[in-house]
C-alpha cells in the first residue's frame, strides 16, 4: 500500500506558514512530509524561498511525521561537509525521522556563489563524491578527504542521530537512476515512471523505498484551479534541460510564457473532483512507488486539507 505524504513548498510559502501546513497535514491524515530546498523560487509569483534547515528545526517541534528534503543539492552552493552537519542535526531534531534527499540541482539555486555550473555528467560525479563525504562524516569519525571535487580537513561531527541519516537520490534519467541504486538508501522522482522504478530495482535498488511527488490544485472549479496552477507553477512544464540550466526566476518566466492554461489543465489535477486527485496518486502506486507526496498549489490550503481528509484519502 502506498504511503501518502504532503509536499511543503518552500518556493511558495513563508517559514511560519510551512510549519502551519505541516500541522494541518498531520491532522488531515497525511503520513509524512517532503520539503523543497531552494535559494530562489522558480517564478517571482511563487514569492518565497526560506532556508530549509531552519524550517526543519521548527517542523521537528510541531509534528511527529517523518521529513525528507526534496531535494538538497550538496555539490556547489553548499559544501557536502556542511550538508552533512545540517542533515545530522536534523536527524537529531526529528528523532531519527529525517531523510536527506539529494540531487544534482539547478543553476537557479547553485550559480549564486559565482561558481561555474557543470554539465550533467560532471554533476553526477560531484554528487557521488559528495554522498561519500557525507556518509564518512555521519560515522562520527574524524574525516580528511582529498577527492576530485572536494577537500575535507580533520572534520568531525559531534552531534549525530543514533543511526546515520538515510540518503535518497533524485533521478530523472538512466544514469542518475543507476547512481541512486548504487549509492542511495532510496530513490525519488516527480514522474510516475514505471520504467525508472524498474531500472532502479534492476540496478540493485531491491526493496529500498521509492518516493514520488506530484502537484495538484484543489479549487471550487477546474477553471479556478487551472488559473492558479498556471500563475504559480507553469514552470513545471518546461521541457528537456531547461529546468536545470536557467539561472533566474525572470528567465524561467520568459521560457514559461509559452506554457498555456490548456497544458496546465492536462498536467495537474485541478478543481474539486476527488476521483481525479486520487487517480493521480494511484498512477504513482501502480508504477511501483512506496511513498507519494502531494503539493497543493496556491493559498487554498484549508480547503485542500479538508477535501483530502474527507474525500480523497478515504478513496486511497
């Protein structure tokens, strides 16, 4: 049976609002939380981007749900040794219910230090080395590391959870999926792609958890939901490598000007039809996912949680 969680959108909401939504999610019957880790929102209309590690600390005090980052990029903006410390602290705060989701990131967030944005194959190499650094530090031993991309000198973490934090690897293609199977404790993506899940399992993923995320817009009518989703998340429909290469929200907005409301209607479950919302979760379940995280687009959070508690989750 698939476990249904809520996806907290750091791009759309302030820190205190994210904490409030976590409370609402638990009360509505959601079983776990994802939270995005961004420096910028995708679009100016989304309007937020708090520091995720501060928010996780607050979440740990108000909810008993497991929390995963979806996802943290530990390769450019933040050195993997710093990510290791942040994740270990989150693991302690969440009493072992924290998962570090990692991926190769987007130029949108990582270019801010002025570092060159590497091509995809290099980013995968960097991610593999970063995961190795994080795992070494999570042993609690003193670590010195001189690799191809990162150097660590006599570093030791003193605040550690009882067990090392699980690391799930995000993937959208075969090379990253193979990496997830080889070095990850789990796999995450945002497409109900049965082929990717099969590749992960066949490459050694075995029975490790597979997480998926989707966006919906519960609204009084489909038209209202489509308008909100188009205003706030039309960037989701950009093709190919664009989502990982554009450097600013303004450039995302320019590219996403080609996305129509009709395209958004096709992509996202919008409006008040509980069967369509439940059907979107079932697509992931049928594709072999173990956990599915649902994000409500826009400000109508109370309507969403009430509808999912009474009409959608019972269908699942």
